[in-house]
C-alpha cells in the first residue's frame, strides 16, 4: 500500500484533474485511493483550487448531492490566449507557406502537438458555456483541432466524410455548394455516429466562403441536432459575405502577395 504524503496527494490530484477535465469525482474516490479522511482530501483540493485560480489554469467546481463531487474546468485567460495567438501568427505568416490561389500550407502546424494543444485550449475557452455535447468536423485537417478541443471539453468528436465508407455502415449524405468554386459537393455522416437532439460545435481549420461549414450545419439538421457554435483556426477576409454569419476565428488572412511572397494576417474575431 502506497503511503501518500500531502505533497504526493496534491501531485496525484493535479495529474488526475488535468488528464480528465470536466470529469466528476466523489471525495470518497480520493479518500479510498489515498487512505485518508475526506476532510484531508478536501483541504488538498482547496490548495490546488487556489493555485489553479492564481495561475489562470481554470477552477475546481464542487457540487452537492448524491451524484455530486468535484471536477476540474480548464480555462484560459483571454490575455494569455491573445499572446499565444500572436506568436502563432508569426509561424503562420512565413512566406514559404504561400500556395497557389492565396492559400496557406498549415499541415505541419496541424501536426505539431504543442500548437494543436494551444488551439484546443482557446477553442475550449470560447465554447466553454455552449452546452455542446459533441464536436463535428470534416475530414481531414479539422480532425486534430477537433480532438484537441474535445480533450479540454471532455466531449466526443464526430467526423463527416467527403465519401462514405463501407465500414461506416448506413450513412446520411447532404449536397452543398462550395462558396468559392460554386460546385456541388457531398459529405456524409454515419447514422450511428450521433443520436438525435444533440448540440454540436463545428470546428475546421480554414474558412474561405463558408460553404463547407454550411454543409455541416445542414448535415446536423438531418439528425435533428443543433449547431451551438462554429470555430475556425483561420478565415480569409474575402469574400466578406460568408455563407455563415455566426462563427469565430482565431486568425484572419487579410492578404497574400504571391508576387512579393508576403502574408498579411491578424487576430481573428474571437479577440475582437
């Protein structure tokens, strides 16, 4: 039997809370684990709660009743998010990222754990009070962003596909018009992936005209589900009239000078 000192208990509590955000634990769980009285566990949690609050890491929320307990709610101060995003913009605005058509190459950053984790923290702060019980994205570049955000919100991720797969079982498909090419495209979602009457956050890596996002909103409607928030890592300033109006972005691409290899980007609507 491991003998836990107070310092060991606080370290273990920190690990459990950070690895399992928004998961409710009863005090008896920690009392049995550490073999100490509930009052001692309560004191340990109070110390940890004060530290989390001081450092802007979030809060530990207590709830009463038979099903009550304590859970860690990750938060991120807007000032900290702004500072982080300004640093990220420096990485995004590298001339070598320019692709034909005014797009940016971002696959390397979307595969970088530290970058994706930061994006996930900001989105989880943006949608902390949305009441969502799932995140919807479309293959493929939106998946890392959705997974990182889901980690902090502790909700599942559902991925819409461009082409239905046999392994998905019965699927529901919708046609939508691309906002840039004005071509009809298709996306599908497995019937077993979500139940009815659920609330979803839609996340993606890039938005130009909003056609893909509009398609995902229509797809949710086929499942009698509600979109309670839309977030994109980066949006293009043009066209200004998007096919969706209610969304947040972390960065805005205002201009790409392909001739002189210059990128002009600024903070997105979340920071305004």
